[in-house]
C-alpha cells in the first residue's frame, strides 16, 4: 500500500510553534488514517525544535532552495538564525518518507517547513511570497509530489492514478 506523509498538525497533533494543532478533519485523510496509509510527521520537531517555540520565516524571497544551499536563512522575529534545525528536519522528513514507502505528501501550507504554494516572507507582517518551505521543496525535488491541505482531492486523484498505473504485487499464496 502506498503511504502518504502528512503534516502532523493537520492530524490533530499540537506541534505548531504556538502549541496548537491545525486539524484538517478532511474525510479523505480520515479514510487514509483508517487504512493505516498515513505517516504523520512534523519536520520542526524532528529537527529538534520545541513546543512552543518562536515563529520563524524564510528571511528573503530567495526561498527554500537558497536555504538548503546555505545562501539564505530562516529567522525568528528577534533575528535568531534557526536555519539548522529546519534543514535537519527537512532531511529527516525525506529519510522518513523513503524508509516508509511514501509516494506523496499532504503538508500544511504557509509554513517555512511544510509550505508548498506560499510561505511568509520574513517580515513577520503576514505577507507571503510564492514558493515552498524547505521540507516541501526537498520532498518535491526528490520526486515526492506535495499537496496542500486545500488540495486533498487532487492528492487522492494522484494516489488513485499511481495505484492504477502500478498495481501492487499480488499476495503470493502460501502452499505449505
Ligand atoms: Fe505542522 Fe509542518 Fe509546522 Fe510541524 S512544521 S507544525 S507539521 S506545519
């Protein structure tokens, strides 16, 4: 069965910087949970950050690729550089995805880790720029498509297309 990496906060885990969850409750996610298809993961916790923690944003529009290349930083409102745990968390997410047979991800948009379509712009004013967070970028760049919490129907359609194109191995009967 193909697995789906999902932002832990979308599944009700209180791992966000403010100690809250962002529970989705989408019926497709609930069905995937019942099928044991989901791999909930929080890259920021995996990277060693605590709950609660200061908010953080990618410092400039150079974006996630520049962060992973060491050319841009992720910072708190006080200017503390927290790039290292974010990069470490992104790599942990990729490692988890590969070890669990994950074929796609559903991640919380807007986050400097999990954002996919847009992320906050480093000004801490609520402004965003178009582009992914570091985990989303690394997964996509490694061949794992990422969908936001608003694209779960598209994620389901993609998963169905995968299963249609690549039927899983039939169970080998045990003949004793
Ligand atoms: Fe949710 Fe991702 Fe932020 Fe963790 S890093 S709290 S999973 S959006």
